[in-house]
C-alpha cells in the first residue's frame, strides 16, 4: 500500500511543481506587475492638489505621467479646511504640491510656506493669472474664486503646466500636448456657456447665492451677483444680512436663489422664509457647484461637467 501511494506521489510531483510555479508567477505579476511596470510606477512624480477643481485640472495635464492625489473631497469647503497630520504627511512625501492661492485655503498658508522652505516644489495656480484680471474686494484682497471665469482658469492651467514642465522636464512635451488638448476643451466650454446664456434675458440675470463666490462668473457673463455671505465662508451671516437680502429679492422679483454644494442650506432656507415674510415667493432653484466639484453619482465630478451643470441650472431656474 505504502509503495503504491509513493509511486502516485512521485508521479504527481512534477505536475504540482508546474502548477505551483504558475501560481507564483501569476501572483507576482498581479501584485507587483512586470519589472517594466514597476519602473514606470516608480518613475511617476507624485502630485498633491488641494481643491477638487485643481485635482481635475492637473489630472488632465499630467495624465499617466503622475500620481495625482487630491486632499479635499467633493463638497468640502476650502475656506474652512484644516489639514490633518495625514495631509501634511502626504504633502511632505510628494514631489509637487499645487494650491489655488489668494487665501482660498486660508488655514493652510503656513503649511505651504514650510513645504517651500523644505525645498518642496509648491505651485500656486493663481500666480499665473494677470493681476488686472483679478477682482479686488472692498477689503483690499483678491477674490480667490478664479475658476468661475473659464478664460482665467485657462491662465491658471497654463501656469500649472509650465511649472510641471520645470519640475519634470523629461515629460514636458507630454504635459504641453495635454495642456493644448485641455485648453481646446475649455474653448468648447466657453462656446457652450455663451450659447446657453442666450436663452436668459439680460434683465433676469441676477444671481443670488449662499456666499459671494460667483463674482468672476458675473463679470465674465453679464450677471449681477449677490452673495448672502462674503467672499469667505468664514464670515458670519446675521439676521440683518438676511433681511436686507430678502428685501432686495422681493423688490427685484427674483424667482429663485441658489444653494451651494459646499455649504449647509440653513441660511439659504432662512432667506427664502424671510422673503416670504415680505410678501413675495422665491424658491431654492437648485444647488450650484461652488468651491467644490461633485462626484460621479451626481454628474459634476469634472470641472467642465460642473460648469455646464451650473449654467444649465441658472438658466432653467431664472428663465
């Protein structure tokens, strides 16, 4: 009996060895990839971005030559965002950090300065925007919401691309080509906006939102923009602010006001109630993407999709 099983075992050993070798090869390939693939992954630069808008822009420019990580997720307010220890670790272990600037990421300024002093490549996207194109507020600071004017967002994209070329020169031609393609898509976006806004009469172009984020949009596309809160969501909204805005809405017979995806709806709900108390009915005309993009579930996960969604919503609700 023992001799019988011994012969069977010896006969099966070569087959078992082959099967085991195939398993090891498949496992190693699946987990670690080929040597060439591992080298390509290791060769990619690591880029960390702050806002969702920047993350989308950089992915368009950097393509598969970089590993792009966004710190802020969908619906996150960059004005109030505080970087945790994990965020700082991620930035310190990256090759490039890209942020909007103009105090949008107001609670992260010291972190960017520290990273620069460490020799990290830190890119401020708004540094690429002509100062004359920026909106200066009554308090003497520039409005940071530059992505609401597509032409200005192009300037920021060109600056980011050039900075990436400097940081990773071996892939500069690739980045430049991707930039050209992206700028072409933004050209098409501008045409879409202009065509869509033709559906909305000029006298109805009054945009009331939860905070004063749409100044660049208003300047570029002919809207009077009124925000319940100031440029930064750090500002407090009082009953007087709500009452004054309610009177403005009632006097101008504005049929819809807009919530924002990065802010709670409490103040905009209170505004609608205040308008009703003044004898006029207005409604929340939908939610706009303001300081953050959306996600795949709601269809606003890219800059271009979010801008189109905003324009479609505004035109539909104010017409």
